[in-house]
C-alpha cells in the first residue's frame, strides 16, 4: 500500500490542485454558484478515488511482489497479473535470473579449475621436495638437517594451500565413517616425528578412554589435529619439552585434547584466533605464522559438526579440544 501511495502521490496532488483551480477560474469569470463548484469538486474526487481503488486492487499482487524480498532464487520466475508493466517485470526478473545462473556456472567452473590446478601443483611440488630430501641425506650435518627442515616447512605450506583450495568443496570431498582416534593420533605423531625432534618437543598420549571411536572424516580430522599439534610444538619450543594429547569422555561426548605448556595466548587475541589471516601478538613474534591454520581448523570443525574449545594462560600454555557429540561418539554404542 505504501509503495502504491508513493507512486500516485503526484497524481493525487495534481487532481486536488485542478479541483481548486477550476472553481477559482469560474469565480473570477463572475460565476457565483458555489453549490455547482462543490458538486464538481466532490464528483472529481470520487472519480479519482474510484480510479485509485481499481488500480490498487487490480495490481495489488504486483505491488506486494515489489515490496516483499525473494525467499529463493526460483521466486524470480513467478508471474503476477497480465498487465503490461507486470509482464515487463516478469521478463526482466527471468532474464536476470538466467544471467545470474550463467555467471554462477562460470564461477563454479573457474573454482573447480582452480582447485584442480592447486591439487596437481601441490602433488607435483612434493616430488622435487622428496628428491631434495634424498639428496640431503648424503650431506654431512648440520647441512643435511637444515635442508630437511626447510623441505618440511615447504611441505607443510603446500598442504595448507591444498586444504584451503579444497575447503570450498569440502562437502563433496569428505567421507564420514567410524575412526579410531588412538590410531589417528599415532599416525599424526609418526608424520610429525622429525618436527618433534627438531624442536625438542615430544608428544605424550593420555588415553583415558580405550578404543575411542568417533564418526568423522579421517583425512580432515588428521589435518585438524596436525595443525593443532604444529601450533602446540611451535609455541612450546624452548619453554617446554613435551605436549599432551588426551582422549577421554565428558558428559557422553568424546574429547580429543591437545595441550601444550608454552607461551600461551594473550587475552586480547583469544576472540580473534580463528579469524582468517589473523596472527596476533604471538604471530608477530613467530614470523612463520600465516594466520590460516586455526581458521581452517575452525571451518572444518563447523562443517563436520564438531565443537572446538580453547583455554589458555599466558606463560603456562594452551589447550585445544575437538569435541565429538554424543551421536558422533561411537565408543559406547
């Protein structure tokens, strides 16, 4: 109704001005019969009112469509009455919808090409890295260790790029199945063995719930745990010689916990640690930080419907927990 009135306010004003001007002209011409003038004024207002009521009733669905936002994209294809302006609007929305669908299709194709390129590029880069590592084994220390340390960093960076590229298509990439968490933890520790040795920080597994099983995606959980372990080791190096990995149940939920005894996270940074590219105070001290690790962990956890908890005390350490809900906890089933 408001839109209709805003559109016809000028017409109403013009009609009122006309109703006022005509009697004035008759008065100036010497015609003094006010009754006829009042009748003409009333008749004009009545005709304008009838016209406006008819126009609103006949186009009510049209104005309602303009005022109400679309709930779905398919709403663009709905039709209103057969009035010319309504048909023109329907044609405009239909053409806009088709244009949007075409642009969306092109964008998805570009995204798929990008993901495919990054996937192949990362795997191609891993081959020369392996060759460099093999070549480094023939060198004397400390050159050999230095080269392998750099190749490990490059491999970690490549994996981060790969998982970031796959994140947008994760719904097509993950596979939910029962996963033995203890076995997964051992695989993560084996994968990062040289990283532990290089930083002189070693993992300890505290398994309070034997045979812990969770319904999750093994590959993406491996990535999440690896990111948390890397952070724990990086911020513990030089301050503590171990990190603690724990598996336990809490109120029917299964908890995978990574605890370090390092520098901790400043209070001012805690609300933003999961933001993209945010490195915080610790990131400025440890220049290797990209601000993407915890962001990816949080995004993947949300998609897999796992909860994340974080506790930290500056100077004492940080604890991250991946929490599997009761329905995802298969240990007691």
